[in-house]
C-alpha cells in the first residue's frame, strides 16, 4: 500500500479481475479465427478482420494530445483510458488504441505506459515488459539489416558501398548510453572492417516507424526495401532491397504487424501496437490498429505522443494521410503543474498558472489550425486545489476551447 493508504497503480492492476481475452474479442465483434491468443489475457488480431469488415461504417475517431508536457508526463494515457471507460459506462462501444511501451522509459524516469490508478490497461506488467514480443522482432529485423550490411562490406562489397557514408545503426530496447557510439570490426579480418557506429533505442528505429504505418505484409516489404543505409562511392543510395534484406526482415515481422488486443480495467477492448517516439518519428500507435478499431467501435480513442505540436501534428499530417483517416475531435490534456512549470515557477500559485497559460493558448491554436474542436481535459493530480483546477478550466475556455472539463479518472476510472 502507498503511504496515504490508497492502493498503488500496481496493486490496483494486480487486484483486477480480468476477463478472458476471447470474450473481449467476441464482444468487440471479432471472429474466433481472427484472434490469436497469447495466454488468457492477450491476443493478436489477424488483419483478415479488415477484409471481412470492409463494408462496415467507421466509428468516430478521437485524438488525445496534450500541452507541452513535463518530464513525468501529464497523464495522456490515463486520460485516454478513462475516456474509453467513461464511454463504455454510458453504453457506447469504444475501442482504445495506444502505443506499446519501450523498456527503456519503463525503467527510467518516465515509468510505465499503461495509464494509472483506476484508469489502466491490463495486464499492466505484461504491457510494460515483453508483451507479445513485437519490439524484440523489430529489433531483430533492424539488426539483421545491420549484419547483412557488414557482411556485404566484408565479402567483396559488390555495391561499392562507401563505409564512411553508412548511417544505419543497431538498436536495443534499453536506455544504455554506453552503446550510443561504438567501434565494430575489432579482432581481425574475420570480424569485418573497423568503423564507428552505434545503437539507438528500438522505438527510435526506422523499422518501428515503418511497421506503424504499413497496411499489410506487401506494403511492409515495400517500405522496408526503401530504407537507405548509406551511399556508394559514386553517390548512389544503398537500400535494404539492394542488399536483398527486405524479404528476410519482413518474415521476422510477420506477427509483429498484427495489432495486440488487451482490455481496460473496466473491460473495454484496447489495441496496443507499435511505439515510435514522437520526437524522431510520428509518435502514434499503428495504422492497422486504428483501422481495425474504427470497424469495431462507435468511438475510437487514440493517443499521440508528447504535445499537440509533435504527436498530434504528425498523426494528422502523416498517419491520417496514409490511412485516409478523419478525426472528429481532439482532447487536449492540461495540468496545473505543467502550466505552473511553463509559467516559470514549478509548484507556484495562481499567478504562475496565468503566465503558463500562454502554452495552453498556443496548443489550442494548433488544434484549431487543423479545423478541429478541442475539449480540454484538466487532469487532476493530488495536491491540486479546487481554485487552481477551476482557473485552468476557465483559461482554457477563454483561449478558445470548445469545452473544458475536470478529469479524475486516476481516482474514479470511468465514473
């Protein structure tokens, strides 16, 4: 138990009575042969479901984003989960779409990626650790390309690759700064040519970004083949297709392309799939997860990484264009602590919130610039006073929010 006597997010998740994932899938509208179970509470959804449901109208798409977040985040995932649970509580058929967790941030300052309190996706421990192995498969495909590239250099270099031009790096799903810059090829000729390279975290891999926008295996292979790993001595781009790597990479990713199905604490279906970072990629869950969800639910709640100027803009400019998606609304998460931080006085009072509201105003302008209406969710944290929360709500309305409401999903779930 926590010091206040309230159960922790971990305790809440572990005490939850999860329903069999086959039941969640059936109620969502999936057939038994479209669901590949990974134990009792996780499953993958076969993309054949999209073919069967092609003629069904899409549900309404809601994008959850935020003002500029602080290091610990402002609760976008908690808000996304509680909104999904709330829609379920009033008799709607919502489906939640989230990104998969990266082990690096899970064991870093950011923590897990399954929400918190009574607004969580479960099984929480599985989601935050190895889950269904998607990130491992993406890392393997990334590193296979790196290995084939090194082998090509060693065995004749028929493509005339300039080693100094190589930009392709290896990846590992861990915060390990000692691997950012390394030297490979030590130990003699059998180990290849000595050169500098490095590791990125798996979520930052181009392979992750590609899986997140691919529609099917054929589209995936085409996009993988177009990866540029470096240039020849004559300046021509060297691609994964040119190295005969795209087919093998696709085989490694054949299961990773399928969305993962889990559930919220209150039993709504959640598709948790892919996790490209928003600062270096497009920062949203997979396109195929969105497409499946839109055929299953009346409402689809999807979360974009970081603030509206990153994840949301990339969702609208990249994912929606690739997938021909049309969001109906945006939920913009704001917090007292973030506005105080942006006001130059973390932990300050009402005056700091007033100053920090310039950040809120700018994010509302970004949303309006796309022709969408923003509902501001004031995500309440312990210690926030009624006066502070009401000030944030009033400032949101003053700066053009369509509506502004208090969110206490952490403590109340979907109530």
